[in-house]
C-alpha cells in the first residue's frame, strides 16, 4: 500500500541561489525536474542533462536503482546520499513507499548505519556539538540558516538502540528520527534539526578506527558532562524559546534524569521512555481485544527495567488505574526483572523510581534458587503471567524453557520482544510461535519476516515508536505547547487505540498497517493538541485554531515553482 498525494506544484518560491549553489542545496534542488524556464533564469543549462522530467519519473528511476543495491546497508547509504542531494525527492520516495522504506531509513538498518557512519559521512546534515566546542554553541546556533527550526532531536550516541556506544556515529539516530518527523508527521524539513552531542566515546574500536569522524577522546562524565548538557539546553532555550527538544538514545540513567530535570524548563520529551511506552501500551490493548482478558486482570512481566521498561510500566499502570484499581493495586500487576533478576526489596542498586515495583521479600522467599537471583523462569513458574515484555537489549533473554512454561498456563500468551535492532531481540517471532504451538500474540520492536504456523503464513506486528512520535511532535508543534505532559503522551496512545484493527476484528493485525502511519500522524497530532489545550499548555486559542495550525504545519513533498529573487 502506498500513500498518494497531490503532485501539482504547491507554490511559487522566490529564491536567490543559482547555478551550482542551487543544485547543491538539498532543500531546493529538483535535479532533472527543473523546467526549461528555470534553467534559463538560474543558469542551469549545461549543469544538468538536457532531459526534463518530473517527480513521478524521478521516483521510478530512483526506486529502480535502490532495488539494485545488494544489501540493506547499501540501500541505506544510497538513501542517505539522496537525502543530501534532493530532499523533496527523498521524502516523496518515503511517503509513497512507507512500508518498504521504513526499515531502510530507520530500524533495523539504521543500527548498521550508526556503526558504519564514518564510512558514509559526506555532507553536513544537522550539527555536531563536540565538547571542545562547548564555548561556541551559541555562536554555532546563531547562523540565520537555523531561524526556522521548530524541532530538535538530540543524542549523545552512548546507547544506540541495543548496540551501545557509537560515539559520533550515533548521529544516524537523530537524522533518522527527523526523517520520520517529516515522512510520517508531515513536519517541514526546514523546521527539523538533528544534533549529536559529541562528548567522546568509550568504544576502543571507534577510537582506534582511522576513519572515525568523531572527537577521539574517552567519554566526558560526571559534573563536566552534566555542565555540557546544561550549556546545550540553555543555548537551545535562548535561541529557540518555543522549540520542541526530543532526547534520544542517551544511556538509561541519563535519559530518565534529563527528562526529569528539563521537562519543566522547556518543551521536551524522551521517545525511548515515553514513545516506547505509548506504542507498547497500545499494542497490549490490542492483544487484550483478542484474548478477551481485561487489562486489569493481566499479569505482566517486564524484562529490562531501565528507562524504557519503567516508562512502559508506568503508562500501563495508568491505563490499569483507569479501570478502577488503586495505584497500589495497579502496580501489583507488574513483575520487573533487571540485571540482578526480579526486583525485590533487597535487590541491590535499585533506583528510587524503580522501587514502587519492587516485590516484597516475604512474597518471593520460596521462589529464590540457591544463586539468590530470581530469574525469568522462576517468575514465570510462580506468577504464571499472561504478558511478557522485553526491553533488555539482550539477545535470547526469552528462553525456550520460560516461554514454554508461560504457554502452559495461558491460552494466548502475549509476548513483546521490543529490543532493537533485530540482532538484539529477546526472541525471534518464529521461535515464539514454535514454542507456544502457534498461540502467541507477538509484537516486535524491529520488522521480522512473516512466521509459519502449521503451513500458514502470518505477519508479525511491529511495535514501532514511529506510530507515535511523529504525530506527537506534530501535535506539540501545532498547539505551540509550552511543555509535554504525561497526559499528552497518553492521548497519543489513546488515539491510536481508536484505530486498532482488533477493535472490530479479533483476527485482525495487532496494529494498523505501517503504510497508514502518515494519516494516523494527523489524527494523533490533533488528539495531542486537544490535550495540550485541556492541560493549559497550548498557545493556540481553541480547537479551530489548532486545526488551522495543523494544516499549515503539514508539508507535502512536491516541487515548487521557482522565480529569481535578487540577493
């Protein structure tokens, strides 16, 4: 399924660039689609082949070349080059082929893109703010080219997907996220700025790599690191008082504390914590539609209780409370497993935010094996859970023995191995189906091939944040929200729940087709904007004004006509 849109030129634009400067501007370049008149006016004859084409023809030609690339990484590199050459064509290709393109520009291929970022970096995109340049951040921000920025995605490259410290290569994540802001949210690329905070890397492989493009230094940590991030945030607030700042792929402890520190200072959210929570909660509600077991009766085990696991659990607990349970009763439905096994009152190194989910030692005394750590299998045997969610980044964390034990006690086990990329998934969908006799309801973080069950093929729902964060961002920008509240994130999930195929068909997919993500983004944005109004965070007068702002902030990737403007 492809998304269609109008191909007629949207407007006439006055520009002052010409010749090589125009062709080398990815936001303005049209390649062979420059008209004969534009070639006259902007001195392009001779710089371009004589053939005059259009966007449809260019898409067909680029798609043919893309299909000839031998590997997903080669396709990723090709698309990155296209984005740096002609943004309109790049986004038109994405919007018309969302299902095919998403795994190439984002998970899982972006993981390898980050690992091999230094191999393919060619042209500037976004900003690298390195620690040695900490006193130049305001100067870097001051250039007029950044006057139109409305949204920023920032990472420090320390915890890229489940791959760990990628240093400057982590820039692939902000670039990929911003591409989906535009492709799925409709946010104009001129309003998007990817940023990498380069504070070094502790990857010896990167530090020894001759082609590594980042700052060759071990990571700055402690107070120096905090001061650098604070300098960055203060510079953002000064340059763009109303910008949306999304934190992405910071180490778990830093992600949670930065969200807590800055969420009341400016408009900010963390997709690893809040976006993951929203899509996981939505997918679980969809599974509940299938099983018929009410959400408040589910027993939920969460493997990996860092920032993402905690975010998922907190949001699900809110949904359970909406069913009439007290906060304590809602929390009692969850069993949190982290690096030292099940989190209990006596578990070491438990963070304050994790403690409300710690089980009482007396409750689990008989569960403890001689080693002292209560494993996933121990929990499954004693709890008999109906839901298993993984955000551990640990390949194979969902063992065959634990899954088979789970399947003994529930008719339709709900199992979500959400870690990215596919190489870090807690289990493969095919294994999960084999171990549960085809009864599991599965959602994965990265796309997987269809599974085979008794000779029949079934597609696996990709529980991907890209269903949530582009619409969430659009709603925040359109409502001109001062801050991002938990209820705004919950509104995004609630709106997606309205569009679940399982609302009307228990045999349906757990999530809508990813090809519908762009149209869903508009609906989610509206719900988020309305909640921002209710929360007194919006700076639009009412819902009519919100609707107008939504329309004005959605960009379609079509070529504009150009007229020359004197510099």
